[in-house]
C-alpha cells in the first residue's frame, strides 16, 4: 500500500471547495480510502504540497498532429488548407516514427496533468492504402506509446471511408491510408485488435459525416452497442460541413448520426460548434456528450462552441487538445468560460468546480472509464498535483483555490502525476522520458 498526503484536494464538490490534509491510501491501481482533515503527515506517506485533483482526461487527441505545432499557425489559410499541411505530415509516418512521436506527445500530456487520453486514430494503413502485414500495426504503435509514456488510453479506432458527401467522392491519395474499404472491414479489423488491459480500452469513432455514409455510421454504431464501447465523431466543426450535409442529404450532421443510431450515452460529439436548435434537442434527449477543444478551434477559426446552451440542456462537456496547438488542460478549461464571456457579454456561465468536473469525471465517463476521474474509494488511482509555488499561483486565496487553478494555472505548474498507482511525474519531471528531447528528436526526424 502507498499513502499520499495532499495539502489540499478537490474531492468532487460541485462548488469547487477543497479539503485540507487529505490522506489517499492506494493499493495496486486503486484508491482504497480517502480521509480529509489529517493535520499530521503519517510516517512513510508521500507528501504532495499544493492542490491534488483527479487525473485530467484529454478527451480528443490526434497524437501525430503534435508535429505540426508552430508550423501551421502564422499564415492566413483556413481549416481546409491546414488539413493539406496535416496530410503532408500523415504521408511521412510509419509505425516506428508514429510510435516515437506518440510516445513523446503522450509524455507531454502526462507532464501537463493528463492521466488518460482518447486517441482518435485514423491513420491505419501504409502509403497508398496498402495494409501492413499486421493490419493493426499503427493501432499497436499508439497503444505501446501510451504504455511507455505512462498514460491511460482509450483508442478510438476511427472509420474513414470517403472523401466527402458527394456520391462517389474519390479518396485523396493520403486519405487511402485512413480507409478500410468498407465499414464491415473496419469492424473486422477492430475486432482483431483485442488488446484491452487495465490501462487500455478500445472505442469506436466515425471520422465525420463527410467520411462515412449512413450505412457505415450504422455499422459503427452497432459495433459500439455490441461492445458497450464509447463512440465519438467530429461533428459540425465547420459551417461548410453543415451546408454540404443539408444540400446532399437534407439533414444536419447530428440528425444523420441520430438517424443511424449513433447518439446515446456512449456518444461524444467532438467540437459540436455549429448546432441547430434541433441538434441541441437531440443531444439532450439522448444524453450524449460534447467534447470542446478550444485551443484548436480558435487556431483553426472554427468558431466558439455553444457551451452555454449545452450546459443548460444538461449535456456533459469534456475537453480535448485535438491538434495539440497547445497541450495544457487549464488553458482549455478557462477558454470554455472566457469564450462565453466574449460571446455573451456575461461572466460566470461555467463555474470553476464544474470546469474541474469537465476535465476529470466527465472526460473519464466519455472514454469508458467510469471508475476514473474521481478521488474516491474504489476509483482508479489517477491523480495530479499542482504546485502553488509558481509566479502564476503564489499568493492564491486558500478559499478560492479552484478558481486559481482554472483561471491562473498552467501545465508548467503540474508537479506530481500518478496513473494507476504509479508516479509517472515527480517534482515536475517525467520519471522515464526526457520529454523535450523526445519531442525534438521524433518531430525533427519527420521534417528532415
Ligand atoms: Zn479532431
């Protein structure tokens, strides 16, 4: 058994209030007891100064996009021209370079306080769409990368079959690497993966309504139902997607996904930026989730997601770092609230305690880990400690620590991260990986 003494800890209170002197007893990968109010540090306990919160969950990631950071933001361009740059990178990856890059990107996530990632994975095959001898070699590279980096993963294996909504839209040469040919073959490949473990779960994803037609969506939804697995999809990130879907099929992307059986408690709409009133009603009725990725959405000029409406409808919200323009959970969280302030001229839609739930329990539920994202007996021992010693947080009011974290902390303030009972980050240092060096080496090799 390991014992941790937390100077302060957030035990899930919706009003954001913190407990002081919290003892966490951990056996194996689980928390067994949580005891607040312990003034004296017990002998042998690991002291965690600062604020300890449940491990944060990165609900939406494409690991390889990390190699685009700093290379794609300065020009005018659009989402669509950014996508061409992303395809150039995708064309260069193979299982070895992908694993090296993903290991470094996942390690950066743990350093930033994330303990779990939803990897939305669509780069399945070799160049030209030729299958590797093991058709799941790229999936395995990501799962191996997560294990080396020390992060829990839900591999959201993504179905991607066509290049657009127009009938017979030919796949771009890079897009051929994403396609399994048809949805049934996608399902057979995912069934063959079969690698779930204490730190790995497999979920499904529909890349978007542009990339999978109605019957394909139904097949992916059936796979998710059969396996009781999460199902995610990019939805209405750009107005053009809505316009094309309405023009070709006469329904919105959300309506199409609902008609084919995708929406429900296991479904997460990623972005959900441009929704109609009926789209909102469908998410509320089906108890679906929405994953907001503010740093990516602002970088790509997508727009500001309707989180005020989602919140009032009771639709759970999660966060994702998506394109990894930044990997900083605090930056994503405060952007949810601050974007609404700019949009609505009103402060305080999303309260700090509620935003911590967005980053923790909501994210864990969305990725199929209902026993993570909580500091509670029986929960997985995933937690993150934020130091209060930095220039950003020094002098924080002990009665307002949650607000200080959400509105003033940065990823650099994360000092200790435990995943499945193992200390992956201690004193701000990843225990097994030189993360800047790994990023530099793996990204440099791709652009050489
Ligand atoms: Zn994405």
